């Protein structure tokens, strides 16, 4: 059917087609990755102001929590001092 020469030509063409397909896949993969990177950057730019606002609100809550903790510690310290004074007055 095919001679040795025809078979060699067929194999060579099949290998060439495989290389072209491989290059096409690599090209589209690079395009996809580039597009994904651009899309991710756009989403980050879109969400960054929201993140900053959320961080600001969180910071306010944390500061409020810290102020409450300081007040609680101060109250416990005053209560301990009062206990000491009461103890000295009774003895």
C-alpha cells in the first residue's frame, strides 16, 4: 500500500501536525493565563475600596473593644484597692 517512503512521509506529517497542535495549545494557554491575570487585577481594583472600608470599620470595633477592656481592668483595679481599704478599716 504505502511504500517505506510513503510511510515515512505519513509519520513525518503526523508528527508535524502534533507539534503544531502542541504549539497552538501552548499559545492559547498563555492567552488564557494573561486574560486571567488581567481579570484578577481588575477584580482586586474593584474590591480594594471595599476592603479598606471594611478594615476601617474593623479597626473602630477593635479600638472600642480595647477601650472597654481598659475600662474593665481599671474598674477591677479600683475594686481591689477599695477591698484593701475596707480591710484596713475593719482591722
